[in-house]
């Protein structure tokens, strides 16, 4: 027994030492894992913060970029009429030019509609349960039977004046309505609407269509010049603004069979005239419109829509 005691003590000490080493190793492993987790959390925080700052910087830069206002998606008009009934609908397409008060002595003052008159007319249409469409939406109803409002209207603007952006756009945006700008390319800048303003109209849900390059009497042009005005203007609108430009507006309402054939050959889906009346999908390349003059009241406009329906 005496000789066995030292051996048992040595064995006990070795067991205690092994247990201590195992405990120390476990502590070291836990500490290392905690350190790794802390480092990973720190890296993730740094990445998230950097990403957030980059996102905020990009958003700030985008919102500040000239000519690129944030998109304002418009509510879809109600689809109250479908199928054959939509295909047969006759629809008023309104014509506006300048939405501003005509200065004294201005030629053709009837083409100038004061801003307050325009606002009153749009509100009267809304109160009479009209809903504004683009030409593309209208043609979806005419050609495919897609849903249309029971009382649709297209609000179109010819040529391209700054008042389309400064005066008409805020009124239509407040109503959640699109406009249709028949843009004469020569009018961009130099006192007309700017390219930045055209992009802002697109961002506000407007449709941009062709009104030629130089606004000539198309019936007087040879084949080459006619193609330039039709094909060239559409190509330029697509290149500069990224829009399909699927529709055309005859300058001063001047057209004949040759012009209509050239418009069709240029790939346009339809074309508007200055012939008074409701438009019908049965005549897509000679669509009638209703001119709104500077002296018209909102009540007079509604009366005309009722009488010409």
C-alpha cells in the first residue's frame, strides 16, 4: 500500500492536468469562435453601411440628374367596355396648341387657350366621368378589344410648346391623366419645348408622337422629302427619347391619298387630322379630332362633345 500511493497520486495529477488542458482548449476554441463572429458582424456592418451610402448617393444623383425626373406611374383608366363594343367605340380626340393667354396682337389667337381655361376644361371632363387615354391605349381597344372607359378622351397637343410642360402637364398630372404630344422636331429648343422637358413629359406618362421635322404641307413634297419628314422624324424620336412614336399627326391637317399611303408605309399605326368630329377605329389613318379654341368655356366643350357624339 505504501508503494502504491505515489503511483496513484501521479495518475491523479496526470488526470487533473489532462482535464485542465481540455478545459483550456475548449475556452480557447470558444474565444476564437466569438472573435470570428465579431469580425464577421463588423464586416457585414461595414458592407451594409457602405452599400446604403452608395444607394443613397445613387438615388440623390438620379433625382438631381437634369432631364430625368422620377417616373410618376399613372393609374390605369377603368376597363368598362371590352370586346366588340370597344372596337366600335367612337372617341373624342381634343386638339390643343398653346396653353397660355395670347399676348395682344398674336396671330391666330384662337390657338391659345389660357391656363385657367384649360384647367377648368380638364376638371369639367373629369367631373363628367371622362378618362384620358393615350393613342396606344385607344388602339388597344380598337384593335384587340382591350378594356376602355365608358367615356374615353384623348388630350392631344400639336407642335411642341413650352406651355405643354409648364402649364398643361401639372393639370393633367394632378388628375392622373396622360397627354399626347404631337411633336414637331424643329420646335425642340429655340423658344419651343426643350429636350429635358420632353423627357419630363414622358416620365409623367405622356405619349410622344410625330408631327414631322419641319411642319411642311406634305401634299406638296416629292417622295424623298416626304420620306424624310415621315421616316426621319419617327427615327429621331425613337433615338432621342426612346419612345415608339407609333402615331402621326398631319401638319395643318393636310393630306391626300399619297400622303396616307406614305404614312402607312413608314410604319405608323394611325394618324390624326384636323377634320372635326369623333374618331373611329374604322379609319385609323384619317382620325377626326375636336379643336378646343381659346374662347371656349368648359360648358361649351362638354356641349360640343354631347352634340357630336
